[in-house]
């Protein structure tokens, strides 16, 4: 028996299986990540992972729907990022004379207690300079101390020999946390340049166990309109140029199986076919996962990064070779 799609369930049919849809990740909307202002950034997937791990909360409270990716990271912001990322315990008794008015004062104290920062005015080091931007060299030292990295014998960077942070920079590179500042050659580190918030996200995602990049996800089920029979559906959205996302869609089957349902779900002719701008796009079969009440058969595609213009993404759901629904999504890129 052909499984009916969920739209038809509104007609009071008994539904035992149907279209399975992935939720779009992040607060930014379908095909977008956790924030609305980092679309197309090469660091966007790292920013998504950074946010999912609770290390960042955004840059515009209370809405916090923006990340301000190009904004330099201040020393006090760096303190909060590291304390959240490393789970450092709170500390009492401020070491620095210039942090009492900072909303990050507790995190700065925790960072100092852990030996990750020593101050900004050596040799006295009774100041932290909380609002100053963090340079890439300073960031290297923060992370090298926090992660207790080993110093290698040499470095490939040609611009760090006069930096007081050179050993920590070399350690960061040897650990794979930094790749340089002049791709594709990456022979320079630019130790005096400020660290941007998007760069910081990538540094920490590479550095920390358990924090992984999260790709944007697009679902063909968000905001669609369908014909009365539920078979032909359309949707539309606008996304920024360069946005990179994946699509994960498939079928679900209510358990326990009845009759030939297991065999029908397992057949290669039960699948989702995808077309990008009218051309078939290769899909990855992710297998069948069985839960307590449902089984899911999942497929995944990676459309090309978005270029300016209008694109169409079409999904065709087939059960045992019979088309049960088509969804055509129009994506406009200004």
C-alpha cells in the first residue's frame, strides 16, 4: 500500500507513514545558521557550532540574532569565550584594577586564576585592558596556555620572529588550530592584526573537543503551499549569496510495521529525488533508523553555494516507484 503524505492526513485518513522532513538548523531561518548577519561567511559553520556549544550568545542582546562577525574581539570578550568554552570555575578577589566596571569581570578573574592571562602592563601586570582588541599574537598565547600546548622546534610563518608570542603561535599552528593569514600560501600569521569574532569562532572550534562545525540546513517543508490533494507544493525564500547548506529529507514509517511495510520502506524505489535548477543532483543515502514509534529513511544532498540570481530546488517523493508528492522551492539571491 502506498504511504500517504502528511498533508492528506488532514482529510482524516489513517496515516501509517509519510514524508519525513529535517528541521532547518539555527535561529536565522531556513537555509541559514544561528545568526542573521554571517550569511556567506567562510566561518559560518564554525559560528553555528560555536553558538550551539553555548560559547557565544550573540552581539545584540536581548535579541541576540546577530554575531557581528567582522567586529574585533576585545580582551574581555575573549575572557568570557574561554571561560565558557573551558568550563573554568569562578574566582574571587580581582587581580586587576581596571575590570570592576566590566560585565565580564567574573570571567576575567577566572581566566587569571587559571593562569591563562597575566595582564597587559608587564612587569607590573595589575591591569587587564578589558576593552582593547585582542591581537592574533595575544590570542595565540591565551589558547596555548589554556590548552597547555607543546612548543615545536620550528614554524613555517615568516613574520613571527620578533613577536613575544612566537612560541605560542608556533604551538597553535602545530596543533592545527591556525592555518595562517594569507591563504592559500599561509606563510604569514599577522600577529599584530586584531582577531575578528568570526576568526575566533574558527580558532576555538578547531581547538576544543566536542565542538564541531554545524552546516546550515534547508528543508523543503518550511512555508510551502500545496494543492488540495497535497501532491504538488511550492515554496520560496531569499538567501544571501555564498550561503552554503545541506538538505536532508526522506520518509518515515509508523511502527510496528504492518504487512509489507518494512520491505516497501527498504526498497530502492522508495526514495527522494532532488533536482537543482532542473538538473538531477546526486543524493547520499543515510540508511534507515528505527526509533520506538517510527522508522526514518533519510537522504542528503549538498547543493552548490548560492550565486546571484534565481535557483530552484525540487524534491520528488516516491514510494515503491510511485510519485506521492513534489515540492519546488524557489530561492532568490539578490
